[in-house]
C-alpha cells in the first residue's frame, strides 16, 4: 500500500498520474525545459449586472469587472491560476466552470453548481485555485442555470513552457469568442422552458464576434437604410461597432477561435483567406486547410492564417448559423489590413453562408480532425465498459424535456462531490441510470410512439482507472423529420474521438470502424443529426464530473449525466464549496 499525500491521495496513485502526465506532455509537446518555474497567476474579479448594447440593443448583462466577454486568463503550462471572485449580483447565485481544465487534484474547483460545489451566494466571495497542466485554448463560463447566455464567459490561453517549440509557426496570437445573443432575459427564457404550454427560446436576435454584433442593420451590408437603423445601428458606438482584427501584410496569425453559443452551431469564414486548423481543444491537429470552419458550442480551434491578400482593402470575418433554419443575420467583424483605417468597410459583400442543412460537409470536417503526427497519444485498445446513450426529446407530466435513455437529468440540492465524499444518504437516487437502450427496436427516424420519460439524478459510478466508451446516438425529436445537433462536453477529462457515423449505431459492426491509430483528443464533440459519435476516456481523475449537451436550454431541460470515479481518493474538501442542501457551511 502507498502512503497518503497531503491531498489524501496514495503515493502510488500519484506516481501513476505523474508518470502519465509526463508521457502526455512529452508525446504532445516535446521535452519541457527543466529550468522553467511555474508561476501563480492571480485575478480579482467582480461579477455584476451591467447595462450593455453588444448588438446595439441595450439589455442587462452579467459581466466581469464591467465587461463581457470577461478578462482573458493568460498562463503558461504548469502555472497555478487563482481567481478571487466576488458575486455582486443582487438576486442570483454564481458558479464558474473552467472549460477544458481537467482539475487534476482539485475536482472541487471545476465550478459546476450542483456537481462540484454549492453556488456562490450574492455578496459572497469565492476563491478558485487550480493548475493549468497543459497548453492550449480553453474557456471559462457560468455554470449556474442559463447564466452563460447573459454574457458571463471568457477565454483561457495557456502557452507552452519556455524553450518548447510548437509544431507550427506564427507571428502573433489572437483570441476570438463566437456567441449568439437574445434580447429576452435568461429569466424569461427559463420560465418559458419550464411552462405549460412550452415556450421555446426561438432563434437568437444576433451573433456576436468577441462580444460585438448587429441587430437588424441591413445598411451595414450595403442594403437600404431602414428606420430601425437610426440610433439603434450607430457605428460609432464602441459596444456594437464591428470587432476589428488588425493584421500586418505578410505576417502569419494564430487565431484561437472558440464557440460559447447557447444554441447555435456556427460556420466561420475570413473572406478570401484560407485557414489551417492546427489545434483542437488543446491538442495538436494534423493540419487541415479550410475556407469554412464549422464549430460547435464548447469547442475551441486554433487556425493559422497568413495576411497574403490585397493589402489595399479590408475583408469580412463572418459567422453564420448552421444545422438550424437560418433566421439570424450573420455575425460580422473586420479583417483590417494595416495601415487601412479599421472602420473602413470591405468593398464587397461577406462570403456566402454554407447551406445550413448540409450535414454531410459538417460530418466530413469532423472526421478530418485527427491527431498530429509526432503528437499522437494512442487510446487503450479496448474498453472495460461501454455506455450507449440515446438522445431524445420527451414529455414528463406535460412538460417538454430532453433525456438520455429515457431519463431526464435533474441536479440535486446537495452537490454530488460532497454527497459522495461524505457518504450522505438520500442526497440523490442511489439506483444506477440505464447504460443502454433497446437499440434493436428503436426507430431513430420517427417520433417515438411513447415520448414519456422520467426524472432522474442518479450517477454512473465508474471503476477507477477503467477505460470507458460512450456512444452518443441521435434520433428524431418530437417534431417529425427533425433531428438536432448536440455538442457534448465532458468535465475533468479529455477523450479520444473514435468515430462518427450516420444512422443507428450497430454495436456488433461499427466498433470495427473505430479510429485507434490517430484519433484526436477533445473535451467537446458534436453529435450530428440522425447520427452517432463514439468516444473513449480513462476514468483516472478522482471526482464527480458532468457530461452534458452544451446547448444551454438542452442541459437546463435534462440533457446530461454525471460520472463518479475514485471519489475515495479525493482529499479533504474545502469549506468554501459547502453551504447548500445537506451540506451546510463547515
């Protein structure tokens, strides 16, 4: 038996984790400078209500230090990030998730209300402290109700250690967050989703690029001016003037593109320029050249772009909704060639949007994202457990819900991590949720004859250090001939993307098609309409971890699960995460 560390973890477990960490870092990033010293990056944030006009329509937002998006966290691999967060909201709680940060040894810092912590109450201050264990492009955002949709989000950029050379070169590094935007408050939207009759959130009023967009502004695109332009579409308003990305002719840029949409799958284009995809969710990609990048909520990509076009003009950067009927105008920014004036409108119209219902093209791009040669970490050859998750839209007592294997997820009053660590009885349903569905009989192309489901808050208990396969299966919604795109995000882990398929997954045949040679590792992956997505991960990070659809309304309506693994190995929980349900302040 190994001795116990100060975190309550056995020394033998630490040796395995540290050894695995060194292997991952060496394979993915090359040898690390042994002289490099990790630093502490400290941030002091205040979350508050702010009246903002990100698309020229003024509404209440939830901001950090007065801004949305919030500050970009800049760190280097191995650094410790400390965020002192004060909740100055008058009427609601807060929790912030550090999206893509695995929280090895600090599962209580994951920031998922109801899973890893009690929420931060109005007026309270909470300190998040965690290590960024690998370089890449990550995010942070609210994980309380549908609060992310109100603007509480930002970027995390983790650079390689000094002396480490990445497998691609660039002159400058920029971050862009794509988002969708509604004029209704999240309160009103949540009330509609929880009502009989059901009131859907509808399509967003606008799309934002780095927090800026336009609502109903045809004159911006060279069309006729309308009465709605006056005052509303004031191009001198810094809050809603197009975001400007200034480049120097001949230079090469790394653009870290992230999506934190609440509903929309998006396309991303830079007029007249090719983009080379080089990183996905913190892992190096075998280079793929695209003119249109498809990106789903929770995903991050790095693309390399060279400013090699006519430097006497500016160009449009555009993003459009895909996978849903187009009812929202494109989000636009300006790719500004220095020394042109940054407000100089490009002389030609934005590039045409790709067909919104071209699932095949989106599926092809998903399949093209593979691990870069020289940086491949092969997955285990086989799984110890396979979970087959059917994604469906259902009714429960007349309410519209989303479900996994006919169970619609609800968060308990006591966070899972606390309940499991303290062995609290009655905190959640002890019965295990279903691990599969009747795939032989279920017709994914039709509305289910019985759409009734049940609520559940049970946990999938995974054997520590086991290899787990999850196959996500899409199906028809309660509307005929309709299947939606679902981006799934796993907390606390990266997973290997083994494959995507059309139609219904066949457990007897389809595993033979899995990519075990060079699968990309990610933390967020799309499930395409009427298709399946297979992923594999190691249950090697002690804690309780959410796995859910990253569409705000879908998770709010029950589209998620929780995995628990090695909770007995988790150290003493900090007092700061207590204060709700059966977990009063310590």
